[in-house]
């Protein structure tokens, strides 16, 4: 579904090659400054660099902006609201072009209900709290590629999407990502919570100082010895309540 061939952004991260099958949830982990955001922006076509990114065999740089928007959604780490438009109008900017009104309304209601935004649809976006604005941005990204209304969508790219979300909202977002991936689409997410990645990711890309140090299945990559070297913290792996947990020793 997604092929990366020697992609890099000079000065930010070094060449990386991999193939990403459909239906996977991939977490990018690593210390601050490792290059995670730059890698996501490169995959989204928002940052130029070297190498080639293919989505379903089509090179990223061969897609028009419109074609790219049909195939992937990208949530940057930070974005400030810059207008006074209401939430429903902001979301309309992210809807697929050919969707029927009834389908669109049903999808918006579904996403906003799960992320607890139904009562904010008429609210100006500049009046929202930080957590509300983050959830609006997440709904917009999901709406752009939600399978029920966009059959061409393939990829969801999220840069630290859990920022400003409480525990219940994080769990709700995880459920939506699971729904998205269950349709054979792929989500690639940068994450600072190692245990969150350990328990929910299918695959992990571990970065440090602009290098992808390891990439593969979560239990193969997230070994305490490897993580301890990267984060300069001693980790141990324990089993608690039937789940694996990384703990600092």
C-alpha cells in the first residue's frame, strides 16, 4: 500500500526504505528532536526531500494536491485557529467532494459523537479550548479519509494526536483509529507514550538523532535494552493485568 524508497530530508532524517502493508497501525517513537515530525510531513507530501514515496504504486510527487487529499489526511503537531468560522464550516473544508449530504451528516455525527463535539458544531473555532480545538482538528482529518464517504482513502498521518486530550478522549480516538485500520487502511502516528505504543501499535519505527534505528513489529522493536540506549533511561518490561508494561528501573 505504501512504499518508501530511500526517503530523507537532509539535515532532519536520514534515508529510510520500507514497505507498509494495508491495515496496519504504525507508531513512530523516539526522543524530542529525533525527526518524527519531519518524517510524517515528508510522508504527507508537505516537506520536500530525497527518495520516493509511493501510495498504491503512484509516486507522491505525481499526484495533484486534490488527488493527494483524496488518499491521505495529515494532522500536524500544532495549528492555531485563524478565523472565526463555526466548527461545522471548518469541517466542511475537509469533506470529500462527491459525498452525499445524508452520508456526510451521518459521518460527522458519528465522529463528533465519539469525540464529544456535537454541542460545539455551531461554536466559533477561536472560542474553543485547546482540547476542543484538537478534537475538531482530529475530526477534520478523519472526515477527509473516513472509509464510509471516501473509498479512495488509504492513509492517516497523525503527529502527536493525543496532545490536550483527556484519558476518555484518548480512548475514543484509539477506537476510531482501530475502525479506520480495520477497513484495510493504514495509520501512522507519532507517539511519546511508550506504553501506549507497546499496547496498541502493530508496528513501530524507532528514531534517534535523525536515524531510524529499528522498524518492525512492536514486540521486536520495543525491547528494554534498545529503548534504554535511545532514551538514556533504564527500562524493564513487566506483565501486569495481562498486558506488557515498560517501567523505569
